[in-house]
């Protein structure tokens, strides 16, 4: 088994292409799974929906996807995110919008013992960030799958719940976390299109039978940043991707 876990593409096509190329450069993968937020913030929503539909074996909705499709009120979003959502609604193709609207909030992939959930799977009715060890424990205790794969915070990590019930947060790499037979894992795939852990490189996670690893990939950040300004997205969005916050 060799699987790639990605999340929070946020309509950044250059970052998505770089990650997909990097994934296959290491050998074939059985599947690529995306944990939500295909659009919002970035300049290429339609292209990213189309590419993920082609390359991902499973995808789910994030809060920005629901914001764009109108499945969810955007009242709680900050003004810059609202502006990006309104821009996305004006520029996304009808087909891509319909495709986003069909995404579920969570999805089980039984053959790989995975649950995909954009925010914490402990709270299906809201988009909860998982940032603290307590939240990690709550998320793992609310699920039974061997691997729970999330996104939302744009900060990658791998956390183990061992058979004694201890939480072992391994952080965000680099280096592999070796899979133990009796443990369960909470994996945040980080963000392809807008990392927020002070590392502007695109993030994703590679998993095989033995290990889980957070991987970082360089892409043409300047080009995406310029494009964001050219199409009328906010300066703050085009700047933050250069710094990874
Ligand atoms: Zn996001």
C-alpha cells in the first residue's frame, strides 16, 4: 500500500500540480485522498476541482467549499475570506460548482481503514480545528477507524493513540512515524495551497504499510501570488502564501 493524503488545496493549481508530480515521482500510488477545502483563497478554482476529480480516489467538502456552494452561511468567515468566496462564486464554472456541491462532509474508505473528515470528526455539525493534544484525543476517541485523516488548520501532524490510551503527538516531521499494529492515528495532511506553519512549501502526507510521513514540496509561489493579484484577490492572501502563515 502506498497512499497520498492531501488537503486544503484552496484553488492553488501550481501547488497542486507540484504535489501530484512529487507523489508519483516516488513510485505509483494506490490512491490520493483529499480532506476538503478544494477552493477559497486561490485563483484557479475550476482547474483545481477538475484536477482533483481526475486524480483523487475520494474527496470531501471543507467549510470553504460549503461557503462557495451556499450550503453554509459565510457570516462567521473573516472579511478577506468572504471576499475570496464571493470572487470564487463569480469565477468558478457551473460544472465545478455542482461537483463541489456533491461532496460529503466525511467519508469512510474501508479498504484502507481511513476516515476522511475536514475538521474534527468528534463534531460532525461544526468545523472544529484540531490544534491541541486534548482535541487530538477527543477526535481519536470519537472514531474507530485506524487512520483518521483531517485538514482545516493547514498545519500537518501525525498523532498516535496507543493501545494503553496514551496520546503521542509526533509533530510535523521531517521523518517517518512508524505504524504500530495496535495503535490508531490522527493525521493532519496540512495544506497544499496555503500552509500556515511558517513553511510556505506545499504539504502532503505519504503513507505506506510501515510508516506515515509529512512531505514538503517547492512550487512557484511567486507565480501564484502574482496571479492572485492579477485576478483581483486580496493582497493579504497573495502575501501570506510567501511566508506560510
Ligand atoms: Zn482550509
